[in-house]
């Protein structure tokens, strides 16, 4: 292709204009020192929050930072100081497939972040023993790790342990299940997730009346509690012909789940089921066993009665929920990306350690809907 002189001139002008739009020269500590009227050593002390600097001088340096748009190259600074970030994920011990996915993605992120001098470790504890969780958190300080992502039920013991952890200089970040404390966390908007489940379930149910079976692993988990609140708000307002039953808690025990679900099915006219917890395999398996038992002509009194197909909504994408969607055992799955959860937690802990903020639009965990048609 041959360009005429005038065309080439126009093209050069376009690139000249583009080049003018890039500012590749960033302010340096030397520029900061000159603007603030202090030495570079003083700038270094302010940037690293060292003692021995008057507040008036700190204010002058901070004003220069703001005026010049100075952004510190933390990667270079950390490399020069040979600093590494050490993060611990405190997770439940009794988790199932969703927890397996979370741990897998934490390991993946750990390999990706090697160049960022960040390493992660996973500690699994009995989520039904808040004293053990609090005791473990009490062993951590800034000499052990820089930050902790905590996935645990909401209890006074865990809440207080997180607050004391922060007092010892360790960054603490609630993970997936939020805690009643100030500060950031990582996870979806569980009120919205529950409201989404209610909207889908209400639209899918064709019965003119009936009860909704609601199953959770534990209602001490803040994510289950908030999902229930969002679910009830929509069901009561938009689908008053449906009655949401009290939440059943399985505590992750298959025998208990089998017993309480069968009893509810015997006593209630159930037309739909909502599995609140992030580990739905046990209650979904129980429902499937009862359904198959009825199909084979077994006495429903031994396992509860299911009036044909009941609309079922569950949480989190795992190999089991994918199979249940394909097989018709689940009508929809409300999910969040476990890879995004793990990476976002690490990015937020790193930013907290550096006293920086993250980009909200990048860290927002979206509520996603899976159907058999979009797997």
C-alpha cells in the first residue's frame, strides 16, 4: 500500500497526537523532595512511615504527593528490601466440593503471584468450634504473616479474635462469609443472591399454593442468614401464595439431613426447595434418594413424600451441581467465581498491607445464574 505525501502527513499527525496523550514520565522521590522543600531521606522516612518526622513535614510531603500525582513503585521497593507477602486462608475443615474448588484456585493464584513476592497457606479448622478458631487466630502476629482471609461462621469469639488480630498489625479480611465488623471483605452480595433465588423459584413454580423447603448447613453462617433474608423479602412480596418454611440445619451431617428433610416432606406440602449453603451436595443427594425411592414404589412414609417434581435452587458451581443441572435434579444454580474470590482476596490483602486501595469494579464479585442451557 502506497501513501501519498498528504496522507502520510495526516497519519504522522495522528500518531503525534497519540504520543502527546501518553505521560510516561512519573514523578520521582527527587521531585517530591524538591516540591516539599525537604531532603530525599526525609521523603523516604515519610513513605515508609518511619518515626522521627514532624507532623508538619509529613503534611508537606503528602501535599506534594497529591499535587504531583506521585505513585510509589512498590514492586521495585519491595524487591530492593527483599520483602515478601505472607497470607493465610483460614477455611472450614468439613467443606465439600465448593471448598475444594476454592483451595484449588488459591493454589493456582499462589503460583501466578510468585513474581509479586506473595505466598499463601491454607489452614482448615472446625467451623463449628469458634473457640478453636479464635485460639488459632490468637497465635498469629506480624512476625508470622501479613494478612489473613477468614471464612468462618459469625460468632462473638471469631469477631473479637479478628479485631485483636488487627490490633497486632495483621490485616484481616472476611472471606465469602462476612463478619459484623468494619472494613472490607470478599464475596457476593448475599441479600441479592437470595433475592435472585426467590425470583427464579417463584417464577418456576406452577402450583397455586405450597411450601418451600429451605435447607442450610448452619444459620450461624452470615452468608446463609443474608441469603435467607433476601429470599424471604422477595417471596413474601411477590409470591404470597408460597410459604417459606423455617430453615433446616444439616451441620454437614448426611444422616441428620436425611432425617430432617424426610420429616419436613411428610408434614408439609412441599412444591420447591432452596438450598442456602454453599455445599449443597448432601441435601440434594437426600432429595434425589427420596425421589428415586418413590419412583421405585417404596413406601413414602419411610422417607417423606414428594409431589412429583419440586423446583430446586442451589448455590455454587461444582461438578456435582453441574451434573444435577444436566440431570434435572436442580433447576438453577446461583454461583460466584471461586477463582475470582481467591485472586481478589490476595489482591485486597496485598493492598491493605501496602495501605493502598483496590479498584472496586475489578474486585466486585458478581451474582451469576447457571441453567442447564448455559453450562
